[in-house]
C-alpha cells in the first residue's frame, strides 16, 4: 500500500492509560496505513475502548503518543479530529431527535456547512435505507436501524479514518451481514477503518491486519492468515465416525498425541501437535472399535485457536465457524 504524503493513517507509540492502579492500556505501539481495514481484537476489558477513546480525543493518555495522518491527538487534536470520526460502543444518537436532526446536529458539531450537511445526510440516509424514516424519532428505531444511523452520523464529516467500536455487537444476523457489507464498502471507497471487536470470526472475515490486545498489551499484530500460520502448536484434525457416542468421544480424547477433543456439530475436533500421527492413531482406534470414519479433515487452526494460544483465554467466540 502506498504511504500517503502525511504518513500513516494511525500511528501509536508507547501509549498508556491508567485508572488508579489499573493499567488499562499498557504501552501499545502500532501503525495503520491509509486504506487499511485494521482489526483491534481482544476480550472484554482488554483495553480496546480505552484506546479508541484516546485516539478519538475523548480521553487523554497517561503516557505515549498517537497521531492521525500526522496530527497528534492531544497537541493537535483539532486537526486530528478533522480527519476522523467514530462509531462509539454505545449509541451517541439522541433518542428524542429524528434521524434527520441527529445528522444535521452532528454535521454542525464537525463544522460542516449546513447545506452540505443536508446534502450528505440525504445521501447517507438513502444509502443506509433509512430515508423513509428520516422524520421519525430515534427512540422508535430498532437496534439495527440505530446502528446504521450512528454509522451515517460518523460519516457526515467525510472522515479519512473511521473508528468503529464493536459495530455488530447485539445485532441480529441480518443486520450483522448488512453492517459488515457496509464496512467493506466504506473501506473500498478508501476510508481507513479501525475496527474494534471481540469477535474473531468478524476480524477474520473483514480485516487486512489484526492486532490482538489482552490486559492492555498487544500480543500479536499480523494478517489473519499469518496469525493462524504462526500458531504451529495448534493443529486441528476434524473427524466424524458413523457412530458418534460419548464413549467414542472419550475413547478418542484419551488417545496418545491428542491434547484435546471436543464435539462440534457432527464432528469431533481434535487438537494435536502432529496431525499426521493423530490421523493414523484415530484410524487404528476406528479399526479396533469397529467404527467407520465418514469424514476426516485437517483444517488448520482457526483465528480462535490462535487467540486462545496467544492470550490463554478460551471460548469467547464459539459457535461461528470462522476460518
Ligand atoms: N473510566 C474508567 N475508570 C476506571 N476503569 C476503567 C474506565 N474505563 C475503563 N476502565 C477499565 O479499563 C479496562 C479496559 O476497559 P475497556 O473498556 O478499554 O475494555 P474493552 O477492551 O473495550 O472491553 P469490552 O470488550 O468489554 O468493550 C477495564 O478493566 C475497565 O474496567
Ligand atoms: Mg469496549
């Protein structure tokens, strides 16, 4: 990706934020290039929102620095803010205002001329399928409609860098798909997106690069594919037998070389250091027990496995099969 004349879209150096004894953000450094769709991934309480709040000028860092297109978020916060906007974790739309008034109000906050705000508001409402609802108060909006409005509000100043803090959390499947398409579309138009999520599947689906944050520290930064490749320890074998009884599961779990076996849908998911040996062992086991293997596969580690490996935290995003 070509570097723009005014440098990285986001540059963070040794950023810290403490709340009393708690180091919520503990010396993080990273760069996001213009045009990237960057994922900031971590479990609850990892420090994601704290970081976004500092980068968007909502709170001050305890130490370290950050710039948006070369403008320091503390010393040059006005210029930094001209380049960014944010879809916050909690809706910032006024419930008693209509969709239209929220957009006009946000435009005024960002110093966009009134006529231009109205033009952009109409375009955004049409794009996000909310134009018919422009005169309705936000308090009557569904979660998904509200999230789309908040995204529209964040686009009213035509930011070059868009921060999105958990944009799909709490939405139904259809709205999640809509919002993810929206995020991709914005990024394709050239907007740099800094997407905060605790959802590995989402990071895997959307992001060019991902930083994993845990307890205020970045434990890895790479492409989703490289992160998966890096987790050599986490090799997976998936197997289905013609009879999937609890005895079969326990039997497989106790085989030599199988670190862990868990049932996922119609498959047994095995964690091992040596997939090829595990496959032989499972074959022998099937022969001994008179079982037939109906499916066997070595899919490689999912981003979730990598996350568990790097942070020591399991089970945060079970249920969606993201590879
Ligand atoms: N204003 C505050 N005062 C005191 N502690 C805070 C404050 N804001 C955040 N924290 C603490 O800082 C840590 C990081 O919180 P943060 O909100 O950044 O996490 P997060 O990664 O966004 O989590 P989530 O996925 O739940 O949104 C947490 O331990 C939290 O309790
Ligand atoms: Mg948060």
